[in-house]
């Protein structure tokens, strides 16, 4: 079944599966155990931390393995709320994933300010600069790439603006990692990741803390003293090994230039879709976007109809963020971009992956046009 919902989750990559199976067979012991087998797993775990740091551009002592990005977002917000002035505010990009938005609302209740964005959802560094000028900010949060639209933010410029005002920057790298080079996010202070978005298993991710002072004393979940006291709970070495294997595999594909043809296939799909369905719009179409993502707002048909009809034809697609869609809520991202609730109800997200072929995109196009004709016929009748 052609799978076009990779931004919700990806299949386990071959490298991740092999690494997980091997680790589960040969290195399943508790890394905190005092015997040699435990010490060996601890050494393997630290080796993976080092490998991950290399992929990210340094600083293994700042990497904390977590259950995913949601945990990381809550950990950062909770830590900063406890260690900053009671009046300190956080500045958030309004198209953030709900894990960042909700964590900010919870830990900085009443002290969350939304950053201005352009019609594609881009945060401008000069606008950020202006906002930070007044002082009193504990954190800025801007994601590297949007899960619904694929829009890529100018992270380096935004980090530079934060650095000028000595405000840490939290970057949700969930959708960027595995699709664009990890090292390009080296300058962000806090980094969030979830392995299942780049071919790793679910339930494992990492948080990168900034080098130096803010990382000291960082602790969210208390209990055992694992990971230098920063995150209690027995480390899942097989999951970590799979995470690093998946990211390494994706980085190698990127280094071989394998994203370039995939961007061409995605662009070809959009260029054929727009004239075939007059009135259809690509969300964030004016900005640079991930090579795998298309968020289209169609002129007719509620998105659940599109989804069901495409599903029946064998295509798995998405609407908004999977967690939002599952609650029956409409997209907060589209609302932030100024789309009306009626328009948001006609939005469909197509997200390919490394295994998606040119033929898959062509078959999707044919199916979308067929569905559009079916919907047009029923809506006119
Ligand atoms: N951030 C983004 C951009 C996402 O797409 C997701 C997943 O939907 C998350 C954060 C949360 O990831 P997880 O549910 O694995 O914690």
C-alpha cells in the first residue's frame, strides 16, 4: 500500500531493525548493573551517544535519551520555568507541534507570547530580534521543519538573534532529522528528536541540551541517577542503537544526494496537481519545504472523505498532525496561517519517505484526480 503519511510515523529502517535485533540479543542487560555484562552495555550505550553527537556536530555530554520529543519539550519547559524569574516569558512560533505549545502553556501559563509569522509560516529574525529587545524572555521555540506543511525555518538566523539577546533557543528537529542534514542544526541550544520519524522505533528520542551552564542541574524525571542524573529510568540500549542506526542510514543517503531526485518527484506531483484541480492550494508553497511533504487545501470535499476514498484505493495519507486529527480537532497550524475552519477541513497532507518512488507519486496523482472527480460529481449533485 503506497504510504504517504511518513510525517505521522515511518516504517522501521533495515539498519534500525538489524541494530535493534542484535542489541536485544547480545546487549540486553541493564547498563547500570555492576557486573561485566552491564558495564559492556553501558559502554555500548555511551558509544552510541558519541556516534549521535558526531552526526549532530559535537557535544555528547549534552545528549539525553528520552522517550521522544514530547518528553523533551516538557523537560525543557519545566526546567526553565523552575530556573527563571517568575515573570519570565516564552516566545513561541504559532505553528509549533502541540507538544511544544502545550508544554509552554502548562509550564509558563499566562506567559506565552506568539511570534509573528509570514503567510507561509516563516518566523522573521528581525521580528524576533525586536521582540527580544524588551528583555524578560526565558526561551524562544521555533521548529526546524513543520510537520504539516514541511516549511523549513531559517534556524541559523533565528539562533543568531537569540544569541544576541542571550536567550536560549529550543528547536523541535523532529521532522528535519533524517530528511535534511542534522549538522545544520548544530547551533540550536535545545534540540528535540523522536526516532520514529526517521526510521527508528517508537518511544525513543533525544534531547540535546546547550553546552555549559543551562545543562548543569538539568533534571526532569527523578528516580535512579541514570544519564548523569538528567533523566531517570533504565536506558533502552536496543532502542538507542536502532535510533542511531536509522539516523546514520538517512544521513548517508543525504550525503549521496538521494534527496534531490525525491524533491523533483514531489515538485512534479504538485505541478501536475494544481492545474488538474483548479482552486487547490499548496500550503507554505512560497517557502522552502521538506522534500517529502505536500499539504494541499482542496476546493471541495471534507478531508475525511478524501482520506477514505484514497484509503480505499490503497493510499494512506494524513490530514493535520496525527495526534490532532485523532482527537477530531482541526489543524492549529492552518489556523495560525490564517486559513478558515472550512478551509482547514479540506486540507490533506501527503508525506513520502525514502522508499517512496516516482511511480508512487504518479499513482497518487492519478488517484487524487479520480477522487476529486468523484467528490465534484457528488457535491454538485
Ligand atoms: N514535533 C513534531 C514536529 C512532530 O511531528 C511530532 C510528532 O508528531 C512531535 C513533535 C512529537 O513526537 P512524539 O509524539 O514522538 O513525542
